[in-house]
């Protein structure tokens, strides 16, 4: 490389580090053999400070180093609410496991992210601490994910573990993300008409709080399912346990029915409008109200809307800590594995907030209130 160009780059780099913008032209040697430079423009600008979010490292370290112990204690406390009687035919045939033992075994398998065989030592330790009546076979742990009744149980547990954050969460966000599987599907390219194989995946729809990233409602659909119809059923679940004041979502959830459902529960919907949207309300008054606010006060609108990025952080936490790939192969097993990942995430968030906010969490009271509301 030309040494003059190298020197020019180094000089420009030094000025950029000082916060300056300049244009420098290099000239060849003059008649006297002295290198000449001429500075055409020189402008001083104010350096923009990057936003930083300070972390209380002492609290964070305490939460993460004690996370596994406290999480198991919270789960056992919650499972005490399910006082399932042992089957009468316990002595006939192979001994079965209670619901509490099944959920605990599944939790250890997903929390550690080990294979079913490598999870057995941790399950054995739980048995030695009298958490289990006996240690299951590693294939039995996988078969527990196949039980259809586990889907409703795990959905209830995810929603119950979000209830301690009711006094802190007011702004909620919804989004969807995919979890890949080990299965492949046939795919035909419409342009080339050539068959191919693509990896199958499940789509997870989540409503999370903007402050603590707690998952307050979750739904699992096929990969090709649309996002927009999933908002109303999930919002109805959250509104029974939380006081929703604001709600943010991307344009995929924009519809008059969704805005009307959010207004019915008392939440201000911060959903940006599309380029072809009009103010025609068509029987939905909140549509015209939010459209006017979006067009006349777009800066303030987008400031509240951008709290939606917290649901992206929720998915990041969920996938980094508990994996973005599903190891189960059956339909029910994959759904239950996703729900168990969400339960692990919620319990970990509760531990973090216990240290940061000084909460005293009683999940038994939350479970009693949850099932009392569910029966009404």
C-alpha cells in the first residue's frame, strides 16, 4: 500500500478519535522535496454519549449464584398446592409417579439442558432430598412430556408464577418467535418447482411485562399461524390478573378488533399504523383516536411503542438460558417442552426480582387466587 495513503488513514483515524470531522488532501512531494498537506475543511462537532444501563452487580451475582437452589424451592412450594393422592393400584404393576414428581423431573431436565441420561444424577439428588419417591428411568422422563394433561398444568403454572409481579407491571408487549425442532418437512419452491427439505419449527406467542420481562401468558401454534388472531385470547388471560394500562405490539397485530379488545380492558394500544391505514373507524372509536394521536404526535407515540423491545429481550433470555431448539419429537411433547422453558424463565425472573426488589413471594397464595378466579 502507498505509504502516503497509510499516513492519511492514520491521520484521519486520530482526528475521528478526537471527535472531529475533516477532509485532508495529500499532495506529492514539492520542488524542495517536502511533503505538503492542505486541510480543506475542519469542523468540530459534539460527541454523542452512548446510553448505558448500569447493573447492580452485587445483586445480580447473588441472584445467579443462588438461582438453582431458590428456583427449586419455589417450584416445590408451588407444587404443594397440587395435593394429588397416590393411585389406589400403586402396588399393582409398575409404580407410577404423581403429578408433582412428573413436573419436578421435567423441570430438572429442561433447566439443566442436559440429555435425559445426564439429567438422572440431578434427579437422583432430588430423590435423596426426599423430593421424589424414586428415581425415574431416563426414558420415563421423556415420556412425561407426552402426557396431554401436562399442557393445561404447565400453562397454569406459567400464569401463576407471573402473578407476584402484578404490582410492578403496567406496560405489556406481545410478539412471537420460533423454536426449531429436529424434524424436517418437504417444501416445494413455487418458482423453480424443485422439492426441498426445511427444518420444522413451532411458533411461540408471548405477552411479557416491560419492567421485569415476566411471561404473563403464552400460546404455541404451528409455524405458519398468523400473529394477529393470537392477541385477543392472550390479552383476556392477562387482564384477569393484571391491571393493564399500556400495551405495545408491532404492525402484525394491527386490527380494529385487537384495538377494541385492548380498550375494553383499559389498556392504551400503542400499535403503529401501516402506510395504507386510514382514519375510517368502521364502528371502532379507539381506531380513529389512536390514528389521530399517531399522525399528530408521532414522537410521543413511538416513545411508548418502543417499550415493545422488552419482549425481544424476553425471547433472548429464554433462548440463551434454556435453548432455542426443541429436543422432543412428538406434537404434545414439543408444546410441553416450550411451556416448561417458559416456566423455568419465570421462576428465574422471580429469583432475580427477589434480590432486586426485596420481595417475599408466596406462590401458594397466588395459586389459590388463580384457581378461584378460574372457577368463576
